[in-house]
């Protein structure tokens, strides 16, 4: 199987660059919040060795 990849170079102005950076920052924040929620959920369901039977 052959996989082709392409690289594109975007030519954006300063306003577009700021908007792209903002969108990426929001996505990063959402991902980190969801990851934190998942870790908290998993930690709340851990079974400690002395409490499991």
C-alpha cells in the first residue's frame, strides 16, 4: 500500500494568524479540561487495596 502525503504552506495575514492561534488555544484548553475530567473520574473509581473485598 502506498501512502501519499502533501504539505501545504499557508500564506496568512496577521489577523488570520491571530484567529488561527486563538482557535488552537481554545482547542488545547478544551482538550486539557476533558483530560482533567477523565483523570478525576478514573481516580474517583480507584479501588484501594485495603478497601476492596
